[in-house]
C-alpha cells in the first residue's frame, strides 16, 4: 500500500519535472503556469465542474481497465467498449416512450451501456480462453471494428438527416446536472463513486475478488487450489467491458442527452492511464481520474499561456513516469 | 588456502556476521548449514560475485583488498565457482561459454579452446563435448562442463554450490569421486551442501554456518549427528514411523492406466487409507505429469478415483472437494501467490474457511493463526507477504493450507521439501505422517530418496513415464531409477 503511494508520488513528481521543462520550452515560467493552473481551476466553478465531468467518465473506464489488470489481463479495448456503451445507451434512451419514469429509464439505459460494453469484453475473454488469442491484440482490433459498426448503425438508424447527432433521449432517462457554473458535471459522478466503492468491497472482502486477484498474481496457484481460471478470465473481461460501457451514463444520460458521433472518444485510452496511475486499486483509480481530469481541465484554463497540446503530452508523461517508477519502488527492500 | 571472516548485510539484515571459513590447500572442505544460513553468500563473496560489507579475506596467504575483490580478480587468483543454477548462457555452446568474458580480442579462436577443454575433461575424468549448446545438455553434463571450464581457467580453488541437488544418485557418486580425485591432484574444493551423507563421503573438514555465523568446524572423523545438531542448534527428535495400514484398508487414491501425452504411459497405482507411498525417479521421468493428472491440472487418459469416487472427468475444484489435497512441486509457480499475505495464501481457494462469497475475516484470521502455530511458521505474522518468507516457511504455508482440508482422503505431495531446511523438513514430514495417521492416503513424489525412505511404507519408481518396480532400499531404488535393474 505504502509502496503504491510512493510509486504514484514519484511518478507525479517526475511528471511535474518533465512538464516544467516543456513549459520552459514553450517560453513560460513553470512556477507561474502551475500556479495559474491550480488557481484558475479551483476558483472557477465551471472549470471545477469540467474537472469532475472528465473524472467521472475516467473513473468508469479506469475501473474497467483496473479490474482486468487485477486479474492479469490487459484490456486496451476500453475505447471500443465505451463506444458500444454510448451507442446502446443512447439507442435505448431514444426508444423509451416519452413518459417513462426515471426509476425505469435510467437503470434501463445504464444496463444497456453495461451490456454492450460487457458483450465486447466477453468476446475478448472468450477468444483468450478458447483460442488463446491475446487480449491486447483482440481488444485493440475490436476498437476499430466497433468504431466502424457504430458509425454504420449511426448512419442507418440514429443520426438525424445530414447530421452526426441522434434524437434526444426520453426526459426520464436524463441525469440531473450538478450546476457548477454551467459545466457538464452531472449525477453520474455519484454512480461512479458508488461503483468504485462496490469494486473496492468486491476486491477486498469477497471470494470473487480473492479469485480474480489470485488469477492475476499466479494463474498456476489459482488453478491448483481449484479456481476455474478460464471462467474467471471471461467474467472479468465481461465486467471490465461493462464498467467501460457505463461511462456512457455520464456522456449520454448526464450531459449530451443524445447520441453524437465520437462522443467520449479518448476516454477509453485515458482510462488505461487512470488504471495504471491508480495502481489498479479502486480508490487509487478515483484519485488518478481526478488528477488526469485536473490536467485536462486545468490545461484548458491556462490555454492562453501554453499550447493545449502540452496537457496531452503531460498525460502521456504521467503514464511513462508511473511505468518507470514502479520498478524503482519494487526494488527497494 | 582460504582464511576468511566476512560480514554482509542485505538491507538492514545481517546475513553474515564475521563468518569464519578456513580451508586447507588440497582438501575437500564442506560448508553446511540450513537454508538462509548464509552459505551461498559466503562462497559468493570468496568467488568475487558478491561484495562483502566488512571483514577480512586471505587467499593462499595473501591478504585481499575486499573493496576491489570482484569476479575478474577472483578468477585471476585461481578461484572457480559452479553455481546452484548453472551460469552458462543456454543458447551458446560450452566452448563459447568458456571464452565468454575472458577472451579479449575481437576475433574468437574457438577451435584451440575446444580442443583444450576436451583434453582437460578426459584427463580429470569429466568427459565433455565442447560444441554442444548448453541448453541441450542434461543437468549433470552441464555441471561437468562448468567444472572443466573452471579448471581450464586455471582454478586452483573450486567452489561448488549445492552441486548434487539436480543429480541422480549414480551421478552424485561419480561427482563425489571426481572431487576426491581433483583434491588429490592438488585442487582445493569447497563444497556447499545440506546433505550430510555427502559430507561424510567426501569431506576432509566441515564448517557449519548457522544464522550467518560459523558455529563449528570439524576435521578428521566426521560424526553426522554432531554436525546435524550444530546445524539446527538442537537435537532433532527421531520421528515415530506411521504403522502400515492393514491390507484391507479402503483405497484412498487409485490411478488406473493414467497417461499424459508421451510423458506418462498408463500408470497403475493405489494408495490405501493410512498409507504413505513414495514415487521415486530422476527428475523428468513423468513425476510432474502424474501429480498434475491426479490433481486434474493436465488432461489425462485413464481413471483417477479419490476415496472410491471416479473423478476422471472432473475439474480440479471437484477433485479437491472429493477429498484430495494437492501440494504442487514448485511453491513459486502454483503453490503460492507470492504478493499476497500469509493469511490470504493459507485461505486461498478454501471456501470452507472464507465463506462462499463474503470473506469471513475473523474466521480467516483464526484459521491462519492455527496453521502458523501448527507448523511453526516464522515470522508468525499472518499479514507478512508470502514473498518475504524463507523457502521452508513458504512451503509450510502450502502444506498448512492443503493438509488442513476438511474430509481429507488423499494427499498428493510433489517434492514437499525441495530446497527446505532441516527444521522445516521435520515439521513437514510430521504433518504428512499426521495426515496418514488420521486416515488419508499420502502419495509423496520426491527426487530425494532419503525423504522417501524415512517417510514411506512402499516406494515405486517411475522411469520414462512407467512404474518400473517397487523397492525398499537405496541401492535397489538407484538401479531402478537409472534402468540398470532388469
């Protein structure tokens, strides 16, 4: 636990150092830029709200990737699972009758999102278990396939004439916003935190968590004590996909209230960063999502000082740093 | 030849505390001690592989500057070492390995070196083929090649770290004879081992290490019991044998025509309730596959019955539920989750302890405390990571988890004490005996004949995937294991 924190702290400090060099290269004083980033984000309700909005979706995809990593599987298909979730969520939302009450509509849309993402995860897991196809290969390939299918379905059935936007979902399916200066932050944040809590509990306190972590640490040991490794792998990939799909609740139900081409793009890949930075722990993932959300929201806030590509580079630097920091901490006695 | 008093710390832990080693030139000197006593560290410092933190070292009467003592200096001073797991690069030939790190120029002249190696091998009675790739050599041959290479580099002092751990009994005898001959011809030998039989056979003198200190040095007539007492610091009680079950005792474990690919060819084997049956054999003759097949971890032909119930088509979980306990041969791959805690490892897969879904943490803690007390796991800390424990204590976790299964009918223990120190061996053997006394049939698969001889009622021998016979004493077993018996 302590080591995990150390690794994350070292990574963040290293990223800060590299980021400072980038800022210098952009001709600005690093101290000034970091301070402004903090001050402007914290002092503007809108920027804080945007931070939370970004962090909400990142928590879902981060938890999804972390669940797979915990079981020794690398799901880099979060992007595709999220795209499928967004489409399914919106399609169910628009198909619901106008007067559907929230108590039915919201769970229905959330379930559709989870089911769509989960189905893709299950396919990846099944290919791994039945055919030995490596999940990194299949999941990244499925990203492309899902994107293509989503676009085709969008064109055929969803998009209003000549646009890349679908009809609005039923009012009952819309999640309320959190206010916060007109930002996109919405009640999906509560769902994300609840899911993170549930993940923590499952992981630490149940035989399911024990089983998937055993599979992740030592497949042979898991097998020899009678854990059905293949079944665990398929279920974990299904769950991982479902969690990624759930990010749609923030995008569709909480913010846009409709399907849009490309809605949520990038959140899947950034979820990998959140999982790695959060060291696969549910609480860590939430914290990492906030940090990454701060980087992208804060980056926009100081857009007049430094180019916006800087924040994208920083997010990459954070992942590199965490990958490099873990062995340093591991080696210490 | 060697006069050493060395200190070494890893992190905050002192693994050597001014550990003394005095070796006379031209002698065979045994360095014995339990796992973790510091034997390997001590010889690695002498051979320049590990740097000392303090102390003194003199080689051939010359005081060594420890700060500059590395492998190159040690090799130049005539110190060769053959390490536990072999140091040859697998994809290179023996001769290429022999010049690795020694040859200075850019152009390799291999042929003369190969000729020299082959000749030297003939002369000292260790024939080798210098052109074979190291990973194609059987373990015994690879070890011979390493010894010849060390001598070729001009070693006057040869250090061997647990060289017999990987050898068949016949190969062990050959190696020990070679060591004696080398010593007669003037090479000094330091033999690291924990097998006291070998010490008696070959050593002129013995140094005993315990917890990083040299606690005794013996020369001349060696009394094994005295050495053993010095190693563990206490007398090991003579264990009471388990009475053999009656002939009509119910079957606990039955294998009927069990086969796995080409490695295991139709093995028939039955273990009765209360019986301890040993499976002997040189590593790689189907022992591994037999254990995996019984546990349901490898697809197999034939039938497996546990407590009379046919489980041939059932997955591992069902076999365990039918009353099987399975101790895999490698605690690091299959036995334990090294990054999980002691308590989590003890409860791993044990739904009877954890509960079906929500983990009953109080019960897990109680269960872990019981197992820790039962097997004297050290440190007695259920929150420690399995990785932080010594090999012997790690193995106690596997034994503790498996042998405490409810309604235990059959135990398959593969290499239950491999790389485990004497104190832990005694605990583990006691636990296996207790399982038999309580009515389980115990199958012990081991490369260590001594272990099987002290534990088992009956020992069968596996050779090339078949059971080739049953025997009750060392020579007959050795003959069966190598195919010499007909």
